[in-house]
């Protein structure tokens, strides 16, 4: 459930919102909480047609200006909730980022103004959206640690755009937990209602 008053509070304290009140009516924030293998997950939206279209424009049509719209009215509250965290984005294939000119997940969450570390990378091109639910678990074979950074005792926030099967986040957890962070949490823009488990 959306926290009480989050929209009105954002409007009151942030005079530089990139989404006007009229346009914001097209968003339908849910703030859905659940746990994935014991790790807290917060999804801001359901993966409805509106969110799907805007993410496609950002990722597939290189419309970089859309990046901040997903958290624009929530960024101050999210910044407070995760204020001690270091962001670790779920990685894209580096050639996709190069063609696009940016990493869309990093661009979406940059307005939180939290430290961000590229600790993870994909060793080969691998799109979850091209896989069936039963195949998505193979992401663990192509995701690996990129930087040898000491995160022991730190609070880590894994971020991604869409969670479908939970496989991408599980792969990230499998790599990061052995580094002994103090706490790991997960924040995603949208969550689908998957027929099997909860990318």
C-alpha cells in the first residue's frame, strides 16, 4: 500500500518535480512489499500497460528523459527509507548500455542521490524477457562479480526495473551475501504477477 500522504508530501517539499499532477494521475503506485528468500522487496508499481510502455520507451527507444519519472514523487521518502544504503543495480549487457548510451536501471535510481556501485555484470548477452519462466533461473550462470569491493558491514540496496520470476535478484543475492553486508534490501519499479514464483 502507498504510504499515507506520500504524494501530497512530495508536492509540498519538492518544487522541482518532473511529473505534473495531471500526468501523475496515470501512475498507479502500489508500494507492494514481500520477501524473496527472506530478503525484503519493495515494488513501487504493478507492471501494468502504462509502466510497461514507459519502460519500453526508456530502454528500447532511448528516451533518457523518462528515467526519473518512475520515482520522481517518491524520491525523498525513498531516500529517507534507504539513507544508509549503497545501491547495487542489476546489470544489463554492456553492449546494450553502449548502444543506448546509458544504463537504464542506474538512470532510474540516480535521483535517490545514494552511493551506487557496479558490483555485478553479465558475462554474455542474456535477456530475461526472451526466456520462459523455467529458463530464467539460468541468469545465475551469466551474472558475476565485477568489482572486488569490501561491502562487509554495509547496507546494500539491490535495484532493478521489473521483477518477474525473481531469478535476477536471487542471482545477485547469491553473489553478494558471501561478501557479508550488514543488510540487503531490494527495490524494484514494478512487479508482475507471475504464474510461477515471484527476474
